[in-house]
């Protein structure tokens, strides 16, 4: 039992570090993509369609699309935090899942062209 505790804590820490690095890289890619779309010589409708498809492929839920704006949200599941909570026994994993689905806030994104 203690070995499981130690392994899940160590794995959780490594996974959290990876998730933070991956989130930064993905945010940079998203910013670059949106900047590239803004600089293209397409109609606003085409830009919105490209942006919408990219957001859907990356797990965002589209909330609203207006004439020149897209609003989206995403809730990220953290495997690292799940592993750390799992180290507290089965009840810790249940607590994290309850937190993720009922308390954790969504990340909102608004893209204006």
C-alpha cells in the first residue's frame, strides 16, 4: 500500500510537470494559429469556420458564434492531480472526480476577428 502511495505521488508530480509544459506549448500554438488566421485574406465567415474546426478538434465546446466572434470553453482533466489524489486511497480519486465535474471552472476563450 505504501509503495502504491509513493509511486502515484511521484508519477503525479511528473505528469503535472508534463501537463503544464504541454499547456504552455498548446497555448503558443493556439495563439500562432489565430494570428495566422487573422492575417489571411479570407472573409470573416471563412476565418470563423477554420477557427471553429480547430477549437472542436482540440476539445473546446463552442458556446456562441456571432458575426465576428467565437466563444468557447474547455475543462481540462489533470491526470497528475488524479494520481496524487489516488495516492490517498480510492476515496481520493472519487474526491478529485467530484471536484472536476462539479466544482472546477471551465477555461473560456474568446476569439474576435
